[in-house]
C-alpha cells in the first residue's frame, strides 16, 4: 500500500505564499497542471503541453530558470522566456513570495520550514549564491512536505503499536508517500486510517489549503492501482 499526498509541495507553496490562483484551484479540487495548461495553451492543450506545465510547476519551486526549462522541455529559449513571463502573471503572488524568501535569506543567513528546521548560508559568495537562491525557494516548501510525510509515518507507527496491530506494518517513506505492507482483508481499514492521519497532519500545519491524499494498493510495488474503498 502506498499512501501519497497529492501535489504536496505545490499545496505547501500555496499555503506559504497565499497565492489566490493556487488557492482557487485547490479549493475547487481541480487539477493544477491541467489548469495551468489551459491558461498557457488554451482548452485544447495536448498531453505534451500538460507535461510541460507539470515540469514547470515543480521546476519553479526548485529555482529553475528560463534556460534550464528550455533545456528540459526542448523549447526554444524565446518560447521558454514567454512561458516564464506568462506564468509569472498567472501566479504573481507566488512569484513575489519567492523574492521575499531570497531577501530573508540574505538578511538572516538561513531559511526555515514551519517546523523550524533551517538551511543555513552564513556567508554568501559568487560561488554559492545560485545554490542559496534555489534553497530559499525550495527548502521551506520541500522540507515542509517532507515533515508532514515523516509525521504521518510516526503517527501511523504509534497507531499500529498502541492498537497492537500485527496485520500491517510501515515499510518506508518515499518523497511524499508512506509505504505499508497490509494483510488483504484489512486493506480498507488501514488505508482509510492512514489516509485520515495524513490529511489531518497536513491540515494541522497548513490549514490554508485543502489536502488530498491518494491510496494505491497491489500485490507488489510494481503493480499498484488506485484504491477508493
């Protein structure tokens, strides 16, 4: 069983920045990548165009540039620049938050997650300024998504131990997912409980945005399918 936060990092970015475009999409339970594709390409966007938008949504949080986006997607630099320009208009508040983060890092020498884990840059130089710029954007977002996942992992382990449950065990975490091995006849019970724990953990730290958690199950890790009870 894999219990996974849907678009965890983008939801955290939405909560931290307060971007109204992102808030509206998540409040309406719409697919972010498809909505961005509509805004960028129109309603008749292709699968490849949606994939480009998905890549850019995450690349943006990792501090990607026009040049790196052009290289990754095969776009011309001119088209990539136009894409970035339009994207910044679409999510102006998120873009402004990026600048605030970088200014904070330059002033204080660190950035941090909402749980107060810090990434420090006590001395900024020409050699590390690009790394610092990327960290200022990515660390508070990716770090917080990781924190929510790890706290879900811990709470799930505590639940299994407290209840004396021997028909399920937590195996690992991968990115924004918790992996478990569960007895077949207990899949529904365990899936719903861990899903509930993960949603509650997200809402506890980031109540500004709705949290969506998906459950997949299968006979092995290579053959997981969506499970909806």
